């Protein structure tokens, strides 16, 4: 078979690859980014009820109207994004699928999409699949991977059409302060750059406050998902929102032509995510993750690495000066700990490894760090 050019330059997802490699007896798997909690019962019951009621058919491609209305209300009430209604919301098969649809709709041959360096593995791959070009904007370990002078200078020089922002961020857990996001947004307005704000970790935040740029800027598509907040990674449900309905309608063409619509009963389940019960479960999960983060930082302190305390998500991204991160990840796997090498997330990840504490309790983390430190 002669494959299409667009897939030849794209590697398999490193997060999935290293997760598969770590699924061996005796290995403590700190690779994949997912919480190990169950989905809140109220959400599961709502999905089961929808199944029993026979809600098993196609839904409107943008998603069931009730869910889109609830999302618009959430974005207004919690994120201060006031210019939305349900027609400006698109429910998707996870954050990943909606980012893919957005990129396919907005970027093509000759277009440049700027992303942070390091960034989640799929941004680069999706931009390449769209035949567009990737431009990396430098983040530094010693700045806690928060956009600094280099990032801003590169942004001011870029001729990118799109910028992907991700706070709290994967793979670093960095929470970008509101003032920094505003500085970035001001440059984007001036330079006519549209922003995809990936906010899937917004509720997993320990220090700092989440800020949604769409609350004050129009040139933004907000992306979010149920996956991390409610531990629903297997449900595949996310969404995007934009003040410009014409943009959402275009993205919907890609979504409709590739997926039709999201799983019907999963969407009814997700409606229950807006209940007090589900919100409480999400808060409790965040508290447990904060204890894990604190424990992990204590153990990181026993090593000779550069690692700022991450304010959110469930990752740490320590920099081992002079280390080859690919070799380090392989060696750690041999010693019984699965991690993802930092260079999979961009050249600025060289020498780092991503450790996810989303799916290991403190007992397992303790054993894992004993092995890492040894
Ligand atoms: N986003 C998670 C991660 O970075 C899940 C896997 C993936 O989709 O990449 O590990």
C-alpha cells in the first residue's frame, strides 16, 4: 500500500505508545493522562436511563439541544463567556476530536499554527494531518514552562493564523496567569491570530485561578471536555464554543462528515455533569489529586532536577540536566516505572520526562519514586 503523504510524517501518539508499553505486570504506569476515579454515579445513572428509554439514535450533529444549552449556561456562569447560545456550541468526541475538527476547518496548506514548546503530543500531529505548518513557541523549565520573554518575542514575530493555548497545561501542569494570557491575547488581536483555548484541565487547578480568554476576547474558540473533570475519558465527550456561529458551523461540517454526532446516551449522561452531585465529586477528586501533587513534589525535591511546582492538571515535568529522556524513559520502564519522554512533546521537553499522577494513588507513587530515585 502506498500511504497518503499526510500520514507519513505523523508518528503514533506517544502517550498511547508509552501507556501500552507500561501495561506489564509489575510496572507502575505513570504514562497516560487520565484520572483513575470512577465517573460520578449520577452521570452513569443518567446514561443508563437514556439507554433504557431507547435514546439510541442519531442526535443533531452539534449535540442534543439540552446539553448545548447547559454548556452555554456553564460557560456564562463559570467562565464569564457571555456571548454564546446553544448554536455556538458543538459537542464532540472528546477534546481531541474537536481540536482536530477545528484545525481541519481553519488550517490548511500554507497556514501556520503556533503551539507552545512543549505541548500535548496531538497538536503537532493534527496540524500536520491538516497539511499546515507547526511553529513552536519556546517555554522554559526554569520559568516553570509559563510563557516568558522568548515566547512573547516569537509570538510577535510569527505569521501564524492560529495559536493553541493550554492552561492548565499538558505536559507541564503549568497554570498561565491571567495577566500573561491577556498579554498573549493582545498580541493575537493585533496580529490577527485566532486562538484555540484548550481548557480541558480547568477544574483541576490547585493554585491560581482559571481564566478563559473568551470572557474578554472574541478571537477565541474555547475547547473543553468532560473527560478529565468527571473522569470520563472513555466516554469521549468534549465540546467547543465560539462567539462567531459561522465558525462553529464550519467546524460542524468536519465533525458531521466524520462522526455524524456523539454517542446519544453518553450525551444524556453528560447532562448530569451539571448537577451538584457531580460537581461535588469533581471537587473531591481535585482535592485527592492535590494531595498526590504535594506528595510528588516532596519526592521530586529529593532529586537533582529542575521542576517548578505545577499549579494544575496531574502532571509533573522534571528536567534532568544532561539526560537523554528517551533513554531515561526506557531505563525507568525496565526498573518498573512507566513515564513519557519529554521530547515527545517538543524539543523543549528534551531532558524531561512526563510523570502523570492522575492514575496512581500515593501508595503507588511512593513505590514509583523509590524506584525512580534509586
Ligand atoms: N491527554 C492524555 C495524555 O496526554 C490522554 C492521552 C492522549 O490523548 O494523548 O496522556
